[in-house]
């Protein structure tokens, strides 16, 4: 679920603006501070948990920090015309905290996702679960017991990160008139991500792929909500936007987020692993319902290929050829294009600052051109 980085357009900035590089530096510093605080606190009661936090820090290194950037965009969209613009440093500090909260949440979901997918590598690096698996192997445990130990540690790490994320999000909203709405929005992102993950799992157990509308709903819940929609929504609320304005901006994020996941599905089957860092076999081998399988399943004659997609030993190139023959990739790309066009059109109706509109359009371009 990693997202594209983006350099802001060179336009005039509102008083509370921050360049992308400066934002990343402050978010990274704050993340390190938060993790170190938890690690030091753990040292008072559990050296094992202290070590776990050290490994969490390693696991969270890097990343494009797109979610914090979207929080800032949401804030910049309305800060110039609300009371929050009168104290830019306080506003930016809240943005940093909220951005860090989303990064901690993202880390939590990735930890749990590795368990769900039974993965021990992510973008060519060992996961936290792999480190604990290897520890168990070094102690003479069987491969099965070692993998269980690794996944168990990842679940615990994800839980700790989730608790830390919620605490930081509450701190970011503390004492603001919209504090309750901000907290509710953050919690909604968590609940939607969980719902989407569950639907993704259950779809993989069905004998036939999910339908298009089901996949779109699942991807809106699983990815778009916490990665695009809620960061923009909470950023707008932090700036003092009213409920309707914040919701309108959040809807733009939802459209971009679904488009992002549609392209992710395409790259997961037809992309270049050297460019994307994504396997082009795992989705097919695991029987995942993606926009490609959903669109293909709706075409005449594809029913003959369904058994192929539920056979764990199936020939992956044959599966890919079957999808390609239906035109599913072309249809999926067009749908992603339509969603991005709808998002950018909607952004122009909100009378947003030029900088914000430009960046939202930049996100849309990057989404559509990933892997190109």
C-alpha cells in the first residue's frame, strides 16, 4: 500500500504553508521522538518490548510520507480563511502530529497485513516478523513454530502502533472546537481499513471473483479511507473548515484513493517488478479479487477460466493471458482516469488555493502514471 511521493508545484503559498521537504523532515523527527519515548517507557517494564520498539523503528524507516502531505494539503485548503491561520506554528505543529499519527497507523496496518498475507519480505527487505522468525529458528524451533512466532510479534507490534497512533491523533486535535469530529474521522479510517481488509480476505475464499461494485467498495474501505480521504478530512478540520467543506475535500481524497488502488491492482498483475517493487504473481496465486478479476468475470466466456484462478498450482502466465484477453486492464485504467478526472474537477469547484489544487492534480497525474 505504499504511495507516491510528490514535489509541490511552484506556486505562491498561503501563510501556513510548508514545502514538502521541510514537512518530511519534521514528520520524520517527530516519528523518531515518539518511537523513542515508547521505547524508553518500555525499558521500565520490559526489555523485550524495548527491543520490539527498536525493530519497529527500523521497519518504519523510509516511506514517502504521503499521508502527512495530504493532512497538510487539507489544512492549507482552508487555513488562509479561518481562525487557524492566525497561529501558523500551532497549526503546523498539529499537522505534524496528525501526519505522524497516520504514519503510525499505516505501520500498524502493514504489520497486520504481513500476517494476513503470510509475508516475510516487503520491498526486498525482511519484515519485523521475519526478524522474530529468524530468532526462533536460531533457538532451534521448527519452521512452523518460528513463522508463528514471527507473525505473533508482528501482531503485537501492530497493536502497539495502533494505540500510539490514536493517542497522537487525539493530541493533535486537543482543545480545538472540532476535536470530537477529528477523533471520529480518525477512528472511521481505522474501522474502514479493518472492514476492507476483512472483505478482501473473505472474497479470496469465494469460488468466483467478487463483482466490480464489491471490489470498488472494498478498495474504498481498505485503502482510500485511511490513506487519502481521512488525511484530507482531518487536515481540513484542523484548519477550522466547516463539516460540509471538509466532507467535500474528503470525497476528492476518496476518489483519488480508489484510483490509486485500481492502478495498484493493475501493477500487481501487469507491472514491472523492477520498477514497482511489487510481485506480479502474489495476487493471482492468492486468489485475490481485484478490479481486473472482477471486470474479467463479467465478460462472456470467462467462466471457463474461473477454476484456473482458484488453483494454487495454476500457471500464472496463463492466468495473466486470460485476464489480458478480456480487456480488463484497459477498462480498469479508464475507470481510474474517470475517478481522477472527477476528483480534479471537484477540487476546482471548492475554490481552493492554487497551490492545493495544483498538488491534487499532481497526485492524480502520479497515480495514473505509476509504473509508466
